[in-house]
C-alpha cells in the first residue's frame, strides 16, 4: 500500500518571509516537503526560488516564519548547531562550486574529511565509490578544469552524496547544459532519489527537467506559492499565469 509522504513531512515551512533591504522576496510562504519526494520549484527569474532554497539548510535565515526540518527549527540554531545537520542536508550549487585547486577525488572527499575522522585512504576510496555512482569512473585524479560542464555537474552531485544525506537541494542543476546532457542529469537525479531514498528539492527554469523528475511542482509568483501540487492538478488549475509559464507563453504585460 502506498504511503502519502506528506502524512509525515520532513520539512514544514510556515509563513516564511525574507527581504533584502526594502525589497521583499518571500512573503507568507507555507508548504511541506514529504519524505522521499521530489519537489520542483518553478518561477520566473527573480521570483525568489534560490532564496527559498537557501532557507532549507540554514545558509540564510528568514526574517519571519519558521523552517522545521525533522522536528528541528533551523532558524533557532547557531552556526555550530547547524553543522551536524549539514551532514543530512546536502546542496548542489548552480556553479557546482568545485575547488579548482583540488582534484576531483579530493573535491568529492572534502565533506568526508570535514565531517568525519576517516583516514585519507578510506576517504579516497569513498570518493571513487561516489564518482562511480554518478557514472564517473577513472577521473578522481583529474582537475575540475579538465571536465566538461555535464561532468562537473555529475562530480558535484557525487560530492553532495559523500555523506549519504537524507536531502539534496539542487539549485538550477542543468543551467548551461545542452538538452541531451540536461536529460542525463535529470535521469541521474531521479535514479539517485529512487535508489537511495533521498528527498529532493529542485529549483529550475528547465521545464523538461521538471516534467521528468517532479512528484509535485511549486510555482513561485508575487513572493509566495501561487500553485503547489501535481502536474495533473496544475493542468486543471485554470490559473492563467501558471499556464502561461508552463507553456512559455509571452504576454505584453510581462515586460510592461
């Protein structure tokens, strides 16, 4: 029997708000993320998608509201108290954020060295294992500059898997990639989630990626979720702004 992942959510976000100076980016945002689900956050540029993502692991603190992860209020924690939780919540940045001065294997092993007492040899072996999981074998000794864009994304995903996290937050994982490579990254995200049981929150403009991986989609507009639900519910919603976005339909008012 299928169990509703939202019956016992991993994240519970309530009335979240965030502003930078006089510019309010998020206002009264409330939603849950179920255990083991893939929630894809869509929205136009500047709608606050990446800002929202950074609230989910404490990289930024909200101005109001709460972010509860597995019963723990993140905004109440100090940076030191957040440290062990970062083992459970990994983030894959848009750029990949690889250290150019380290080999690919050292990059993947970096979180292991930071968060555990494992010996260097064991760390190197684990790095090779994680690279193998994302289809990258025999590249541990290469430098990041020697990798293609798609390979860098895969290596960054391997690093995010280094500590066997419960959650992976993806910030525009297919930006700058061609459609075929983007599809391969989408397959990798979905297969990783299914194989390891991870929970995923993915911020993207890539509608093909969203259709391939999302259990639910959230559409951010006017500083909050205008829609949150399944693709079937999105098609039946009858919301003009949501339909325009999903179909890439241009209106003069969009640039007025």
